[in-house]
C-alpha cells in the first residue's frame, strides 16, 4: 500500500469519526427539552384522568390499580424526583389512598401484575415512614409468598418487571435477605426452567415472552419471536431491582451480565430511525415505529451509562438516536404519545400501531416514556456542563485572538 492510499484511508476514517460525532450532536436532545417533553406528556394524561379512582373501561371494566396504571406511576415518581411538582406527589398519594393502599385480588394474590402498584406504594412509604398503611398490604402479600416454597409464578417475562422491584424494595427497607433470595430464585426459574429450558436464549441473549414462543415457534421470516416490549420489561426489571439491591449483593453480577448481553444483542437490531420494531428479529411482521419497547431499552441503556456499567462511547449514540426519535416523532403537540402498542403478548396484538392510533391503555406507555426520559435527563445534565465549559473556553480563546490582531 503506497502513502497516498494510506492517506486516503486515514482521511476516510477521520471523516467517518467526524460524521459520527456530528450526527450524534444533531440527535442529542437537551436536558431542558427532555424535561419539557416529559412534563407535556404527563400533563396530557393528568388532565385526561383527573379522577385517580376512575375505573378503566376497554372490553371490560378494571380498577385503576392494575399493572398498566402501576407502570404509569413508576414513571411519574421518576419524574417527581427530578421535578418535585406537588401536583405529581398529590396525584400519586391520592391514587394510593383511593385504593386504601390495597392490591387487586387482595394480599393473597401471587400475580405479579397485581403487585405492580406496590412499587409506588413503597416509594411513597419511604417518603413518609410514619404512614405504615402504605406498605402494610404489599408487604403482607409478598410475605405470603415467602411462606411457601413455590417459585414458578413468573411464567411470563413481563411479571419480572411488575414484581422483582417490589421484593428488592422490601429487602432494603427491612434489611431482610429473604426477599432478595426468593426474588432471585424466581428470576432463575423463569430464566432457566420455564418453557422446558427457560425463557432466555443463551445464543441470542434475548427473551421469549412465555412458553408459547419457545422454539420451534417461529416468526414469518423464520427467526425466533422476541417481542420488543417483553424484552423491555426484563431490562426495566433488572434496572429497578438493582436500584435497591445492595452494592455487595451476590446477585448483582448476574443481573449486570444479563443486561450487558441483552444490550449487545439489541444494538444491531435498532432501526435506522432510532426505534426498535415490535418483533425484534422480523421487521416484516408488523414492523414500524413503536414507543414502549424503545423507551424501555433507552431507560436501561441510559441507566447503564449513568451507573458506569456500560460504555458511554458505545451506547451514548444508540440512546440519543432512540430518544431523539421518541421526542420528535411520537410526542404530539398536546402531549399525546403516538406509536404505542396496546396490551398483548406478541407483535400482532393491538395493531395497527401509528402516530394517531390510540392504544387501549394510554397509561403504561407514558410510564415507559417517563422512565426513559428520567435517565436521559440525568445523562444529558451530566454532559452539558462539559460542553458549556468547552464552548466558553473556545470563546475565550477566540476573544484573545481577536484582541491580538487589532
């Protein structure tokens, strides 16, 4: 190779690097824009649902402490921590009070969906530990589970997001390792045993939603069926669990390793527009923009960067590309979120998904969006001072130079 060829290659590499950074800069959403988008989307929902106890009616009537609303309140609490608006706190407390801090189907339920509301109940208890009523029922419910040897309840991967963070919170509050131990047993049963050999693919590093999708089940293009939001729930489960898991926990390595494996598998599956398809490995099966799975992946990756467990250099462009897509393409001027796939368990459910399509439940999609935004906000805030300082220094140097030429 002659020197001219080497020079050409080096120029091309420099150009590629410059393009990459320029592209990232164009896609980066400022912390103020991120907060503005979260506030606007949340305002739309709170104004649409001023009555926290109003039942949710789709094909049938459901109480407002079901999992979809529980996920929304997870997001609202994340927003409140960054933007302590009293109306947010009152909205959450009023919700808990309306339901008398109870669970759908009572304290004997073992269904993770019914336990999801407990995450917010516990968070509100931790803000006011004199209010024992806030934690009484969710603790009794999980204690009932500890009193048995049964560990196979989470036979669909969504359940881990609904319930694992509850166990982790109780373990931390009461300094009782039994919660962590049982949580991990149940997690491993889902990962390694449900569906015969577990719901996690050790080859693809993605999760089948439940036993119905374990091979030989295939998508139309012949690939395994990995549902975007289902994998997103696992990401959120691990993140929200590790937020409370002791730093020296023997289980932390497993959760971080699994997250890293999933993230590596997800990066090449990201669409050019920043979203992920509902069917991660079959873009032709109801392919298109989808908010919930994308938001949950953003949530996990941004958290990973903030916590220093994954490479900022590798994942920052992925996160910013996705978050830019969510903010600029899914948020309506009035705060409504488009491209949200409604409830279901696979790509074909709750279709069509589009900018103007209203899902059967609007709450959990917003919750996913707020969780993602909360971590992106922290990430961009950590980057912005450095950028401002660099620009200030650049301007300072420029001023000196101009003065010298006069």
